[in-house]
C-alpha cells in the first residue's frame, strides 16, 4: 500500500522568509512518481512538479525548489523569499505506474505567509 | 486549451436525498478520475475510468455511489441516498493516457457538497 505523510499541519512565516514543507512517502513499487500540488482558497488543485523515482536530481524553478532523497523516502519542497500569494494548502502525492496511476495524497500543509 | 469543467460548483441537500455531479475532461484525455476531499484531508480516489471502462473503483461506496462515462468523454457521479458524511468537495481530474510515464493529472474546480 502507498502512503504519504505530511507531518506539518500548519506553518506560518513572515513574508520573505524561506520555508520548507516536508513529505515522507511509503511504497513497494520500484517505479513511482512524486508530486506537489498547491490548493489556493479557490479550491482548484494546481500542479507544481512531478518527479520519477529514478531521477534524484534536485530541481529549482524560480523561488521553488525540491529535494528528493530516496534514502530517506522524502520529497521536500522549499519556497525561497516567500510571498503572500504563496499562502495555500500544499499537498504531496504519490503514484505508481502501469496500472497503479492513482494519486495517493498526504493530508496537506496549510501555509500562511504573514505580510 | 480549456481545463476540466465541473458542475455544479456548490450543492446543498438534505440527507437521504440524491445528487449528481458532472465532469467534462480536457479534450482528448482518455483517463478520468473522481476524488473525494473531506475538509482537512487530502483527496481520495473514488473511481478511475479509461475511456468508458472502469479501471479502479475499489474505494467507491457502491451501495450509494455510482459513476458512469458512457461515451468515454464526460462523466457523472451520483450519490443516492446521501449521508451526512458525504459532505466534501468532489474533484474530477483527467490525464492524457493510462499506463504511461506522462501521467500528470489536471484537476477541475470541484463541487462542494453539503449534506444537512
């Protein structure tokens, strides 16, 4: 069975601070995919990133960066120089491959950026 | 390119009533998913279609929930009769293909259901 744990329920930081959202996963699949989604107050899930299990390179996209460590089964997400528009609920998710594509989500981390 | 469309956006019903939600996926997307998101939780898959066939409905409460995608395009999710614990946001998502590494799912805005 697949499982995603986001231990941080809520985080508040002051604008321009850096913040890291933690994600730990469990799976028996040898090939799997990890995702981060953003859910702003409007409710729509916005795709941020997808990584496959064979690519452990860290990725940076503007103020966003992701640290994938297979050894600790973690896929953490860092926002640098946070902005008020970053306030949202962030979900980490996991899917398998070849017939197991359904997304298993964590419980989410509510991030509040204080102006 | 138009995104995933869902209607209605909001619905309030009393327990034991019936309700239906509609989803139109992104054009050309073969795979369609329905997720249930209870307040404070992550979305949970209810059912997954590949074209008009069901791939996974293991977490669908089949005594009260049903879903169909008759022509392999749009889909309807029904609850009959509704219970208080069905209050949630129902999210529809679609992806281009199944059994592929390119399996990003695109989500619609959701239908927020309140059962009184």
